[in-house]
C-alpha cells in the first residue's frame, strides 16, 4: 500500500510540475529541437563508435570500447554542444553508478517513462526563465541486447569484459524495445 501511495504521489508531483512549468508552444519546440540536436551529438557519436568497434572486433570489441572509452568520448563530444547545454544518461538499472537519478524529479520521470511504455516523446521541464531540462526515453535495440540482454541474448565473452570494469552491473535482463533509461539534456540559455 505504501509503495502505491508513493508511486501515485510521484505521478501527481510530476504532472503538476510539468503543468505548472507553463511553456509556450514555440518555446517548447525550440527547447525540444535543441535537446534533439544535443542527443544526436552525444548519442549519435557514441553509437557510431560502438558500431565501428562492433564491426572491427565483434561484441567483445564493442564491449571493450564501451567499458573503457565511452565516458571519455562523451566528454569529448560534449565540447561540440552549444554553450549552456549538457547531456547525461539516467537509469534505474545502472552499469555506471554516475547514471543514476540525482533527485526525486529525475526519478519520477524515469518511473513515469518506465510505467508508460508507449511514452516516446520527451518530457520538458522549465526550471526558471532560462533553464530547462529535457528527458528523452532510451529503448533497447537488438544489438544492445548483446551486452544488456538476458542470459540467452547476452554475449558471454563481451559481458566478461564489462564485468571487469563494472562488477556491480545492474544493466542487464532487458528485452527488445524495453525502456532502458533516458537522456537528460540540461539547457541554460544566456
């Protein structure tokens, strides 16, 4: 009963926060477009490298890249973002503990997106006159299951490499199309 009340309270908090943010249609489109470009820069850059490493070294090559280079590549790609824009990934099942929700609102967005499996559109929150957050769901694709799937889909050799870097990994057991987490784009306008 306590868990149901907590989930209900979270959804009510999330709904009222989003409605109270009072973002105009034009403002929403502008922020969504900027977030989409930032996600394309970071997510697209990471995906390009994963595919390259998968082609060159199979699932183990991709796992080695992700485990040892993804954070550094993300930092490098971040230099291409507009001033005041940052991107990170958040999840309820982290491989890297830096990717957990940092506050109740982030957690409530993850919970809502996970519960509403059809949610594909971003959630936009206006924090102040010039500060926004955009949350875009991440869903599992077929190649992702080689490292994030269950015991039947996960590549055992690649996963050994991942466990060497992340011995407390929780980012497994996923099915195709399942909610994995979200990109969180923080935008501060000057």
